[in-house]
């Protein structure tokens, strides 16, 4: 199942290009370098609003795309 949603950047490691986001309900989801690279980002700071795409359900959810949320 593919889901698109908004989240808040929580952690980011520029060396590995991986980190985590918090969904609006407070649920943390980790992302890897592939998800970060798919969005074309260069940098991410904690607290930034992001748009993510997620596959799977429950504990099996995986972030596959991450980019900045713009208005």
C-alpha cells in the first residue's frame, strides 16, 4: 500500500543521508539514503516539514520518498 503524507523531520545524518521523521500523530519513521536521494534534497534540518511516500502497513511501513513540503 502506497501512502502520501506530511511529517516533520526529526533526525538527519548528512554522512549516511538517513534519519527519521515524526508523523503528525507522533509516530517515528526512519528513512534511508535511497528515500532521501529520491526527493532530490541536499540537506535536511530537524523541524522542517516534509512530504513523504510510504509503503507497507503498521510496523512494516517504509519511507520511499522524502522532500520538503511547500505551500
